[in-house]
C-alpha cells in the first residue's frame, strides 16, 4: 500500500527515477551498457568532489600508474557508475529470466557444499558497481539475508527493500547486530560487504593495497558464531553479461588476531578489485580514517 507521506513534491524526482528504472529493465543489456557509459561520461565533469575522491583513492592504491593512466581509470569508473543505474534497476525490477540469460556462475559448489552442512555462512563481497544486481542474482536459487545500509531517501529505500523482499530476501539493517547474529545462528546465509570506512571505533588498521586502512572488525566477530564459514563472493560485469563467482571458504578464520583477520579479508577484496578495478566503488572515502599522525588523503572541500 502506498504511504501517503510519499505523495509530496519532494519525492516527485524519486518517483520519476523509479518510473525510468521500471522502463529501463526492458532495454537490452548491450544497449544499457552504451547508454550507461554515456550517462557516466556526462557525470564525469559535473561531479568534481567525487572525481577528486576517486583520483586520490586510485593514485594511492596504484602508485605505479602514471597520471594519465589514473585519469583514464577514473573516467572508466564513472562510466561504470552510469551503467550501475541500469544494474540497480535490474536488481529491483528485472525478471529472473533476464538475469539468468546474462549470468555465468563459477565455483558455486563451494557455496552449495556449505549449505549442506550445519552452521552459518557469510558471503564476503566488495562494493563493486553491479553489487545490487549481484545480491539479486543470488536470490534466484537461494534464500539469503541482505545486510544493508538504509538509504537517506525514504522512498528509494522502500523501493529497494520491497524489490529484494519480493524475490525472497531477508533484509537486515547493518546496525541491527542482534538480527544479523540471529540469521547466522539460524544458518541463514548473509551477504556482507564490510569494505567501507566505519571509523576507528569499529575498526582495526590493516593493510589494503599496502595502506594502513580502517577495516571493519565485525567480519571476524560474526564468524565466531555457529561454526560460520566465510566464503569470498564476487559479482562483476563482463562483455556479455555478468560473472558470479565463489571461492573456497577461509581456513582457520577467525583467529585470535583481529589485525591478522582484517588483513586476510583485505587481501581477498584487493585480489577481487585488481580483476576489474574500474568497477570498484572508488568514490567512497575508503581511507578517511587514518592512523594517528598519518596524512589525510582527501581535500577538505
């Protein structure tokens, strides 16, 4: 039922966006990519702050790259952002049939084997631009819990939650630790992307691309519950569609060393990022929290 509070002029742009998303899912994949890239190219000169953040992140993570190469990667990243508008639309509104046609799956046996055993499962993933679609693709054959951060736009947040629930997802807010632990204890796989700067209080410093990085310590803490296995999971765009892949569950994880555990997860995410760096979320200030005395990576504006 429509919430009457959303019948307000401030939500009109969001309603238009939702309408465009519903229409956009009927556009063929190859055309979505072409239009998305065009949108990304148009966004590039307009978003100076995000462009600066992406440039800083990439230049620090890939110090061997020349300035021209960093600039090229930033431009490719904005094209990926443009394409992600369609990927998000597909996540909410596309049919299973359309997604299956675009999907190649690798090493799913690691996940299926874990499902046959008692215990929790954490699907460890990174914030790639097709992230939302990757979560939806999992729901075609599996029931999972999505750990998500509520959107600031309440109408768009409702559209997101409704879109996933319609396809069988259990939606849990990232701040609802009790529900996350309950899902793990009930052997419900959780889809978890911990690669964002949550501040020093909720993190330990561990290397990412050789940079001491505030890394969420929650992954290891959650994995201590109910014989939980942590399975690296990635979802990236290819020339013909999307590749969904799983890796072997982490061994001897978690340990009694929080920094060592954070280093392990960062190494996995770093390996994934290097495969398709343009598709990673470089516009996030991943290195905002710095060790005491370390230089700020970002401009103050």
